[in-house]
């Protein structure tokens, strides 16, 4: 039996050559934060590819129509990028609430996706944004797939995360709920991308995390807001839609009652952040009276 080999390619050409030459199983590591936290043992055989030194895999490009992010870009870099905040502030918000400073400095966007944790904070934003992934096979060929089509166990490497420009809406927000205020794993999180002008919503896309193994697109909640005026009656329909979607996602689960109630407050905070209002605005109080 061959022992596990570790390689650290310095550029994408070397990475492709490494993958093409390996006949056995290949695994990747970038920040390694999920492996350390979970205490996951390394495989005993095959090839472990360290992506931390691969030039060209950590970048954020926001100048063209599509936003493109390298798979090895750290979560801290996402949180701090001014261009990204101008295009999709929700992703910066989610990144800024992801773990501790130390975790954000090591964790990567590709790892957050590949680890496939149900409560991952970046995932609802990426789902709402219609994200696509540029993936690299071991034979060196590259292809694109929708985020919802990505299979973490495929062994294909996330080279780029692509947020299509035609899906990025002017307003966006991210909120989460955990057992404590800081350094917390989400018990529930929500992301929204929306058009909002003259007190009316246009297109709305909402996604939730920690309600299943993958982010849940909240189509009923989208419809409750889309094309509607922001007023108490609209918000009440929105809250009812959120509760219905929680019930449908986790029927009979111990957390169902808690989450169907919690999603109401979280949903109002989401809208307040997206449209630039205080969550204590009278509008939101009237919605729950």
C-alpha cells in the first residue's frame, strides 16, 4: 500500500500536471479549517494537494459584468473587498460573520462550498445569486456547472466561483441566528437579492441555510414580496410564506417549532438590512401586531 503523498504546486500549470500524473484518489486542502475543527483524519493513501501556494487561485474580479472569485480566495478577503461590497454586499456580510478572525484568514470560498456544511454562511448568498462554478477534472479539462449541480464527492476542484452579472440585483442582505452573538454556527440564516425602488419590490430572490443539506430557495417568500409595496400587509404575507417554507422543509423535526418562529424575526431583519431601514422601524412593528 502506498502512503499518502502531499504536493504543493506553485501555479495552475503545475497543478494540472500534478493531477494528470496521478492515477489514484486525489484530495485537496486550502485553509484546512473544517478538517481541523471536525478532527477529520487524513486518508492513508493517494495524493493530497495543498492549494495554498497556487498562484492565480486567489483573486476577486468585479470590473466585468460577472463577478469572478478564485476558489482559494480567503473569507477574510471577501469580507474586506470594496468592489465586492459594491456589487453584492450580502456576500461581504456573510463572510464577515463566518467564524473568527483566525478562521476567516485561513478558510476559503472554495472550501466553504466543497465542505457542504448545511449551516455554511456563504452558501445562501451564493444560491440566491445563481452562482456557477468553474471546475477542474483530474484529466485537466475544465467545465462550468451551476452551484446546485455541484457534487462535493465528485473530486473536481473548484477553480472559480462565478456570480453572473445579470443575476446581481441592486439590494442584498444576509442575516443569521446562532446560539450566541459572535463566533457562532448558524442555526438559521437567510440571504436576499432584490430590486427595490419607490417603496416597491421588483424581482426578489431569497435563500435559507440550516434547513437542509443544501441552501433552500424560498420561492413562496419571493412571491410574497415581488412586485409588492413594502407595507405591513405585504410583510405579514411574507412572514406567513417563510413559516410555510420552514414547515415544508423540516416537518416533524424537533427544531421545526423554534425555526418557524425564529424565521419571522430573521426575515424582518433581512428586509430592513436590504432596504436600509432600522429593524425597529414602526413598519415592522405593525407587521407583527
